[in-house]
C-alpha cells in the first residue's frame, strides 16, 4: 500500500511567540506526502511574517477573521487533500517520527487514529504522557481526549461531519463522542505524537464552560441528570487540582499520568 497523504492543519491567531516552533516541528518530519495547511485568524503581531518563512512547505494559507477555533478547524478540513487529517495548535509541537508512526498504522478500514500526547509545562520542563481514550460514555469524566494525537480520515469528516462551531472548549470531545456513537472504528497508535503546551483555554474557569458542557451532554444523548453528574464531577476534580497545586503546579499531573 502506498503511504497515505497526511494533511496537518495549524490554526493560529497572534501566535508570533510559538508559531515558528510549531511549523518547524511539522516540516522537520520530512514526510514525503505532507499537506500543510495554515489557518490564520487575521493576526496583527508578526505571525504572518513568520509563516512566510515556511511558504515553500505550506500547501494552503488562509488569513481572515473567523467565528472561533472550531470554524478555523473546519476551514482547514475544507482545504485538506490528505487521506488523513491531523490538527496541531500553534503553541504545540509535533514530536519526531509522529507522521511516520501514523502512516505505518494506516489501513483501509480505520476511521480515527489515536496516538499519545505529552502534556508539557514549558516553564518547569515537565512532560507527562497521556494515553488516548477509545470509549466515550454519556458522563465522560475520566476521558483523555488527546486531540493533537488524533488523525481522522477525510472520508470520516465528509460522511460524519466536522467540528461544531457553537463550541470553543469541548469541540474535540464532541467530535470523538459523535464518531464513537456513530460506530466509526478507532485505532490506538502506540507513539508520542504531540507535545501539548499546558495553558490557554485549558485554564478557562469551569463556570465559563457550563452552558457549553450542558449543550454537549444533551446533544450526545445525555439527560439533565447526566449533565449534573458530569458538571458536579468536574467541579470536584477542579477542587482537587487546586489543592494539589498548593504542593507544586506539576504535582497533579505526576499523580494522574505516567512519564
């Protein structure tokens, strides 16, 4: 079987501090069938000048205002020509050998490929490994989304839909839950695909996500009772994390994940 063409979408907005490292991590894969797509939200901080350095490696560049991160992802998917499509955020990095590992796992029957992610505190240097979940219950309290380690076939996006533009926090969990409920096939790829820089929207207060989480649960077949269990469980987890942060900011990840 010929190696698959792989599209990598990087969505960015005013990312001058990290975009070079992100794009370089993709280009340095030296993968011969790479389709690199950059979706910029109309940056004004020098991001576009840095992107210009990679113009010979970029298949598609779109720079315009959008409706949020889900909309940016969908624009990337609409422009993708790969058999497989992955997403790398502009403040994260793709790890060496990632695309080769995904390509080696490729077959004609799997819809979603799920690799490991390293949660990366770039201030302390800590990296811990997160292994992806393959099952998505109605109350997804202990779920490892590993979005940056996930590659989806072009066919799956075409037949089962892309990201919900009403969402800006759990659009990745929603996509995987929908695909799981629809019976798509998932495969684990035992390789480290991405280093995910902690921070950003992951630090958004839980209260700001409440209505989106309610929408997500209802949309995927859950009841208000499921939502109460989910939100209550997340609040408990949040309180535990705050206590563990009193020891040091990496302590909670040392407990939950393996290095």
